[in-house]
């Protein structure tokens, strides 16, 4: 085989997009359609089977436990320009799911219920959509103020969009999982 063929093969495998695939969290038992980023970070999405009129989803974010992961802080942000997006508020809220939020020997993960987060006016995907393109951004640099949920963040070292087949995120166990969420809205959470 020629060297050029080998190189092309290696590049193709490096740049191949990874489609979200089912992943069940061992502690919470929640099954997510999960995007696995090459950095080891992941994002999973769960929806109810009957999605008509639903505005809520459950999500999990996490990463490998090979380095040091500190506290998990979460906030809603809205970008007005190419720059660190400001904290935003609205009717939407976020509640941690305790049995899906932990650190173990292989990874850390934060699981939450996002209520009124699906906005069918086109701000997000629509409940009737077959697929949703969800953007992500990652950077190994810490936020400038690590314990401040409103901290500025550095521009991503990698960003992109992932297509989720929403049918693969749906489960008839959604209401059971939703009941795991803490009753009060939390804007920050420490793992
Ligand atoms: C610190 C502030 C940020 C700056 C200065 C910034 C800047 C930019 C710029 C200039 C681009 C165009 C492509 C490039 O030049 O890389 C871009 C793309 C993008 N950014 Fe940001 N960004 C910031 C934060 C964020 C955050 C917090 C997110 C959260 C999801 C995000 C998500 C994206 C996505 C999804 C794209 C498009 C990638 C694609 O589809 O090709 N960015 N950003």
C-alpha cells in the first residue's frame, strides 16, 4: 500500500463525525442519545415518547476522569456577538438529577432536567422535528472565575454542530426519570 493511501485513511478516520448513540448511565439508569466528543467529553439527550406539546428534556454532560475535574457550574447563556455569552434568564429552568451527578474512577457527569427549554417558536428544535442540530463548544482552559456561574469563558478550541435523531432520544420512562430531579430550580451545582 502506498504511503499516501495510508495517510488518507488515517485522516478520514480522524475527521469522521461521530453520530450520537444510546448510552445508559449506570447509576441513574437513564438512557440518553449521546454524542461522544474526541476530547472525552460527552453530551446526552433524553425525551419523552410522546413529545407533542412537551417542553422539557433531560440532559447529561460529562468527561473522563483521567485528569482533575473540579466543581460543575451551570448557567444559561445567550450570545449577542462573537464573544463570551452573558447569563440569560427566562421561564426556562434547570434542576440537577442527583443520582446522575457524580464522579467515579472513570468519569464525572452532571445530569439535569431542563424545563421549558424546548421552545417551538424556532429558538430551539421543535417537538415535532425528526432531528435536531445541537451546537457545542469545548476548551480545556478554565473560566476566568472558576466558582462564578457568570464567569466569562474563553473561545472554544473546538466547536461544531451534531445532528440528533430525536426518535433515538425518546423513552417511555421519561416521567420516572423526570421525577428524580430536585424540586427547586438550581442555577449552579457542585459535584
Ligand atoms: C468566548 C467566546 C466565544 C467566541 C469569541 C466565539 C467565537 C466564534 C467564532 C469566531 C466562530 C466562527 C468560527 C471560528 O472562527 O471558529 C464561532 C463558531 C461557533 N461557536 Fe463560538 N465563540 C464563543 C463562545 C461560544 C460558546 C460558549 C458556544 C456554546 C455552544 C459557541 C458555539 C459555537 C458554535 C456551535 C460555532 C459554529 C461551529 C460550526 O458549526 O461550524 N461559541 N464562535
